[in-house]
C-alpha cells in the first residue's frame, strides 16, 4: 500500500539511533522528506547522506534550539506535515535513591522534549492540511515499575498530555497519537548484556529476559517494528485516528484498554 508520503515532510527527534533511526529510514523508504536531530554530531553521521534528509544538532530541551531546528526544516523543505517526538531514555532508580535533580531532569526530558518541538512546529503543522504528531512513549505510562519510578511517572503524564493535545489540536487539523513501547532491542539492551558478563548467547539472554518480564511473544521487539507503527500513524491514510495509544510491546501490557 502507498502510505501517501510523497511530497510530505516529517521531523523525527532523536533520530540518530534505535527507534528514531529506524523511523527515519522507514520514512525515507516511503518517499517522505525527513528531518532529524541529535545532541552529538558524530551520532548523526551514522545516518548517512540522502537527498531528502536534513540533519541538525539539537537538544530539544532547549526552546531556542528547537525553534532553530524547525526553522531549518522550513528553509530546507518549505513546510512540515508530521512530527515524531522520540527523544528520551529510562532512569533506573528506586524512589529512595531518587534526588530532586533526578525528578527534575526526567520531567524536563519527557515534557520539554515534546513541548518545545511541538510549539516551534505548530505554525507549520497548521498549514499542512493533514498533519500528524506521534509521541513515542512506553507501556510504563500505564503499567509502572518501582525500579523506574521517575520514568513511569513522567511517561504517565506524557500520555495524559498527548490525549489532551489530540483534543485541543483537532480543530487545527492536527492528529496526535502515542506509540507505547515495551522492551525493544536497541543498543541500550546490548550494552546491558555485555555489562552483565553473561555466559549465554545474546539471543538466549534476550529470551530469558523476555520470560522474566512476561513478554508473551518470548522476545524483545525490533526498532523496525516500532517504526512501522509510527509511520502508519503519521500517514494521511490514518486520517481518522487521533487520541489513541498503540502498544508495541510483544504482549507485555496487561491492561485491556
């Protein structure tokens, strides 16, 4: 199926690795103009060159930097039709070990990392005619873990924010949806595998991790599988989908909603 991305422009934050990079590549394959950013120039170099790709160094927690990023996209491509807010990470600490700075940093990343790019992009998105925003979240938003208490709380707030935005921005023709991830096989998990010094193969280590976490499909997800869900929600073919959250988690989610 042609997802209708020809001539459309999408900005993906945090696109130098993992889910962000897979989404950038999927959108390019679909014929979209793609802009992406990262905090380190050397990381962005991994993406490679493409005639429909614009890259920039940007910390999305900085409103001025986010505005410069969007201005660069407008100058390069003339407009913006989609935004993927993907910048984020997990903080593994129990409540007793969390400092005030831990809470502040986590909330700033999860909220400012969405609000700053969105505020900067809104004037362009309003002129698109069929704009879409996808906020990359996690099943932690609905199924918190004590070991990830700051991240769970921040992601729950982001899920609520995304729903509120979907209602407020609908009048502007802007759809807002969430993709909630489970355990995805990115560089983060491979680093944990090596740090653990396990005698198991990586595949076996993953399988045991999946069993321990109660993942029904018995494995970690792949970044490309997440990118498919994101790309689908961005597509004008999904023009009647807004305010929803799609779990890409291999069945680890226990809720029915």
